[in-house]
């Protein structure tokens, strides 16, 4: 099993969710976060004063899937989230040792 974590632009969230649903992903966790990388933020004007916005809004997606879906999942996220501009985001893939569904006690593949 693998855990896929993706950081994407917020306006791409619906596209990514639909792309994942199309390949059979039925559950994920989404969190609204702020951060920056190479994009570095931007300058805004508020009431005539200019100020630097260092942390940009992003969506943080987490999902745990079977090994056989990893490549499909990554391709779906990239295709749906890519704008071709700086700040499109990142995808991280990590190993998951164990998953337990609290309600039933099911484990691993049965729990996801």
C-alpha cells in the first residue's frame, strides 16, 4: 500500500477529484493549507499600501491506495492539476505499513 500526498492549486481541486473518481478512487482527505516553494508568494495592494504575501493557499490531498493503482493515480493528478505555470504543486509517494478500519477492525487492503 502507498500513501499519496499531493499539494495543488485550490482551483484545480474539483478537476483532480473527478480524475481520481474516474479511476476508482473512492476516498481521500483534503485540507486547505498555505505555503510556498519556488513560487515565493506575491505582492498585493490593500488600501493603497503594498505588502508581500509569502504563504499562498493550496490544497493538501492525502489518499492511501493499493500498489497497483499508484501510477494511474499519479497520472490522473498530474493531468488534472497541471497548468504549466510555477506553483502547480508536488506529489509525494510513501510506503504504508498498516491500515486499520476502526469500525470493523478490517486491516490493510480490506480497510481501504
